[in-house]
C-alpha cells in the first residue's frame, strides 16, 4: 500500500552574510534550528547562498571584477568539507532534510567554481550533489559548466525529492529527467535579483515574473509540489556591491526582486509569497494531492508516447582526466577500476569509437 506523507516545508527568503562563508554557515545552522522548531521537515535555501550570488558580473565589465572573483574563490567551499559537515550535523540534530545552494570549489583547480546545490538527509548524509548544468548569461564569467550526475530524484521519508537551480527550471529536458523518476516534491532555488537589463528600459527582464512562470509550469506539468527559495537582497549586500556608485545602487535597488513561494500540483500557489521582506515562508504539503491530477495528464506515465520519444541522460561526473594506476601487489599492469569508474570508462570509450 502506498503512503503519501504530509508535512511542513520552509522556504528561506533570506540573505547570506555577504561574502563571509563562516558567518553564513552559522546563519544557515541557526535558521535550520528555527525552522525545525517551528515544525518544518524540509528546509530550502536559495541559489549559491554560501557565501553570495555573484551579482557583480552583471554590473561591471569583466576587467573590473578580478578582485571579486578572487574573493569568491577564497570563500567557496569544497564537498565534502568542514562547512558542509557543520550543516549536515545540524540537519541530523534536528532530523530535517535541507536543500542548500553553495559556491563549490573544485578539488583540482583553485580557480574552478561551480554553482552547486546539496540535498542533505535527516541523518546528515548528502543525498544528492547537483552542479548547475549551464551558467546563464553573465554567470559564465564566474562558474564552470556542471554535469548530469545530480539529475536525480531521491527517495526519502518525505517522498521523492528532486531539485534544479534557477534557469534550469526553464530546461524541459532537465525537468523531464526528474519527472521521469517519479518526482513528487521539487526544490527550485533562485538569486535575490537578476539584472539582465537596466530596469529603466522598457520591457526589461523581470525575474519575479520569470520565477512564477517556471515554477508553476513545472508543478502543473509534473503534478507535484514545488518549493521555491529566492535570496533576499539586504542593504549590506547592496552597499557592498555598489561601492558608493549611485548608478549601480539604483540598478540593484530598482531591479525586480526574486520571490519565494510554494506551488501545489495543480500549478496554484499555496498561501502567500515572500518578496519585499526577509523571512521564512512555511507551507503544509500533502503528497496525496498529487494523485488525482495525474489521472488527467501524467507525462511520466500513461500520457506520453515512449515508443516515439527517447531521452537519454548521461550521469557521468565531469573529471579532468581518468588515471589507470599500476597495481604493485598483484603485479598487474593496471589497477582495476571501481564499478562506477568502469561504467563511466566504457561509456566514454564507446563514444570515442562512435566518433
């Protein structure tokens, strides 16, 4: 017999301690405690919450942003690492699932940063580690391309949970990859603002409208709940980014704000949304509500033609190189590959031969 849990979720519409990883991690742990004590079982933080979203790339030419990149690289975290262990211990202490956006630093390059999102289980284990597939527009000046390793839906005590980062929620193939795994609850993470144009321009990009379109669409198409967490732009961050430049301050102040909300499986928001003030948005979720809408249209079930459409997802983790090491104990020429590496090696070798 299937079970459909009901529980409370918390979307964090909050600001990090700008460009200070240690203090931001402390804030994360404090907010986890607050939300857990308020009854939340799943807690979602915004995109690259630790330690900041790199808005400077939208404001100045690249030649003026080298200092910002050095600062971000110095504050980026590794996975695993002490900062993530601290968050995981807090999640375990309070028995909650946490979705956390981070700037992740590569183990092999101190200048390679990924926009990453972690799903941490109530036992403190990392359930999923996703890197944004493609940085958007000016984000390419900061982040490297991710890979498909994190395109996973995890079975948890709260149901099957998937997650995508910002513009990925526009990508129909990425979204379907999760729907095809039976996703019941989706986590969408976004920045505080996203300047694509000067806000004085007619028809300038409005991130709040874009968020509403994306998240309601995914909830409706997938017949699932969508927990949406956007960061809040506080005065400290605004002042730090504008550096007393009044025109940059105007762009930051007047650009549309990201919103945090929770959307139900019919595409209708549940309760209110957060946009203009910092705070925690709570909502009650009942996964039983995902069943009846699937009777109407179930794109991962009967309402599709899998004999017509065929989607293949490569989950191999991108690596700079693959090494075969001598095995001194057995005297063999090469050390046997692990099961994961063997599968990845065969896949890559097959692609090479096909070329």
